[in-house]
């Protein structure tokens, strides 16, 4: 029986005071593989392959053990001669947050969207936070271009929805901007996640929402007939 196609798209905790670390969401994605010693590849394209980010996760995974960890960097050239073979050999591909616009531009140059679709269809679990969440969807709001939020509509589209991340982050009007883009037709319907909430898709269906912050939710948002929007809370299971 073929492995299911799974994506775990989440919002990392931006205001992390006193909260369990966002890494608990990465660990949840790892459990979805069912592997005894999963292979995980970290992809930090959205932060420009920042060496501090690379070193951080190398240290984290070394400390926890039980995972065969690797990194795929694309600057100044791919860090693996055969990117396709390396990614298809993984159990989890973990995509860093950052600039989703830059992420997708660089990925397209290197043929990553097609490779990642192949990985997904082969049963590799795809996961990531923020930009690493939006990228699997069709669209979402982003501050890739400036401090203010703009619509982004160039995701891979493995999931036929828009995606709102950090939906309860008060320092930017992410909740309002995402819903406005749905109300005016810039985005199609989709799912939003509050900080610390992850969306687990099996195939293209949302299977469940999980959270590391008690009382936080995901949301399904669609355009209403009067040119506004309708929303429905999706209670998230605490992990």
C-alpha cells in the first residue's frame, strides 16, 4: 500500500514568551512518517541559506538524536549533486520560514516545485513554518516585499487553498489582510493558522489541526455572497 501524501503546514510562535518551542511542531511532523529513524532534510532557502539557521538546526537535531539529518542549501549552488535523488530519499522535508517570494523564485530556478511534488506523491512528509507553510498552498499574505503585508499568489499549489499564517499575531494585521484578500477575490478559500497551530493535510483534505498553545485555533475562510467573508473555527488538538 503506498504511503499517504501528507503536508504539515504550521505557524511558528512569533511571541514565544513562556511557551513550548515551535520545534515541538517539527517533532510532530516527524512522527507522521512512522519511521523508526526518519531521514529529514532541512531547506533554509527562505532565509537565504543563512549559516546561523543551518548551524542551529544541525545542533538541535544532533542533540535530540534519532533522526538522520541533512541540509539542502541552494546558494551559491545546490549542496547535493543530485537534488532529486536526495530529496526522494527523505522521510521529511522541513522548509524554513522567511521570504516566501524569494523562496519560490529560487526554487523555480532549480526545479524544486516539480521535485517536491514528486516527493509528496511518493509519501515524503512535507512540512514548514510561515513561508514554509504558505509555499505548499496557492496563496497567502506576505511581508516579503516590504514591512506592510501584500498578497502572494505564486505558491506550488499542492494544496488547492490559500493559507493565512500567524493569524493572531497582533503586530501586523495578518488576520484582517488575509480575510480582505478572500473577500475581494484575490485569494480563493483557505485555511488560517494562529501562532503555534499546525494544519495536517492527508492528500488535499485537512485531516486535523493541532496546537502547542492551549485554546488556539485554525480557521476556514471563504468569500461570502455579499462580497465579504465567512469563517469557521477549527478547534486544534493540543499536543
